[in-house]
C-alpha cells in the first residue's frame, strides 16, 4: 500500500487539520495508528487520493485503527509529521520490492495475514499460477497435460477452477481421464516441495511458450467470416480462393459451420433447436434445402408436425433465394447460440469426441 508519492506537494503541517487533537497522554504510535493519524491529519482533500488507491481490506484496517485511535496530542502529531517528512527526505527515493512491501504490510496487518499475502506473491506461484491456467484454452491445456503422469494431471486439475477442470478432463483420452479421476478421488494433500516443482515446470515449459501457441488459427478466423456471408457471396469467395489456393479453400470449408452441417446434430440437439425456431422461418429455411436435409428435419419431428411443416412449405409458393439464405443463416446462428450456452453440442465431424461451441 503506497500511502505517499515522492511529490513536492507535501501538505503544510501548520495548516488546519481535520484531526481532533486533545490533551491526552503522550504515547508511542504503532504502525497502523501512524497511518490512521496521518490520513486523518491530511483530511479529505489530500486523503481521498490515497484512499482511492487502497483496496477494501486496507480501508477496513485503517478505519478500525482510526476508530481505536483516541486522542492525539499536538506534540504527537508534530512528531509524526516530522518523522514522515524526514523519512521521505532522507531516503531521497522510494523503492518497491518484496522486503519493503512486507515491512509496510506488517505495519498495519496481522503477521499471519501478511504471510499469506506474501506467500502468494513471492512463491511458490500458488494461486496466481492456477488462475493463469484457468484462463488457458482447455484444448491447449489438455494437449499439454496428456503427456504428463496421471498423478501430475490430478494435482493440476485439483488446483484450477472446477468448471475449467471439467472441460479439460472431457477432452483427455478416456482411459487417461478415468485414471486421473481415480487419482483425484484419492488425492492426499500435496507436499509444498512437490507443488513448487510442478509450478516451476508449468511456468518454464508451458506458460513461457504459451504466447507462441495461443495465436488464433487464421483459417478458423476466416471460416467464421465466410459463415457470415450470404450464399452467393460465400460461393464467390470460395471459388476465387480455390483458384488461387485449393488447400486454403479446403481448410476453410472444413472449419465452416453451415446450414447443411445441422444434419450432424444429435437427435436431442435438433429437437431443442426446432423448439426455438419460428414455424414460418423453419418452413422458409427448408424451401431451399435438398431432400436429404429435409428428411433429416422431418425425422426429428412428430408425424403431425412434419405434415404441418410440409403443408406450410407448399402454401408458401415461390420464395426468393435471398430470403431462404437469410432464414438458414438465422437458424445456424440460433444453433451456435444454443451451443455457446451449453444447451446443445455441435459436432465438427461425425466423430463424437470433437466439438466446438
């Protein structure tokens, strides 16, 4: 907590103060009392910028010290100001480091609280490392962990956020994942030395190189852009790209999720999607679909609903291709939204173990 900055705008200690001074006995102030008295003396004009830099715990600690402060004599206040100004002037500059931070914290926080804070800061990496891992894309973390010992994976997954651990576990090979689950169930408290070794390895072998692997695949990004095109624009760009680089075109097409890809949905997912779709929009979408896609949709509906949908499609008559494309695009967007909320799973391929949100 930085109570002061090296500034020439040091408040005039002879100026009127908000601090009430009385005729109490002279006494030696503790560290937290010095900070409390100084802030009270500075008053709201000079004290507010300092309070703005404090967190809730620091504000509560100083507030408690202020409440318990009692009478401060004019002589005590003068001594405090002289000590403050002399300390700053004699140092010439301020240096923030582990030792100075710990000394400052000890001046107004209990020793056990300071030990806990400094343990997180100086190492082992503790919570900071696990928070970083919890923000690593699950497939990237799983790809790294699958080459580690099951016991090591169990320790790592037990330390990161549970929701993130579940995603990583789901991606791991099934046999390895079950091995890890068994080890997590019987996991004893990990010795500090072992935890430090795991953290060091993660930092040097994984986190240090993560910035090079986190760069998003350009083909994936372009596939999302192509997904947003109408059908004519998409076909035009794909055709042009095929002429220049068939390999890039094929990679993009493999990554794209189109209306035709809805046939990859599981039956339960398709039924969820159908429940969210407007009936006229659904009929319009299927007007431009081939028979295979129509049959897939009808197969996931009751006989009565399928008949009503066919009737709606017939009574619509001729429709503009642009309207069909837009309706199909809205259905694809609805499916993606449902997947993002975890209500359905969209498969990239026919394989059950590959999926995207």
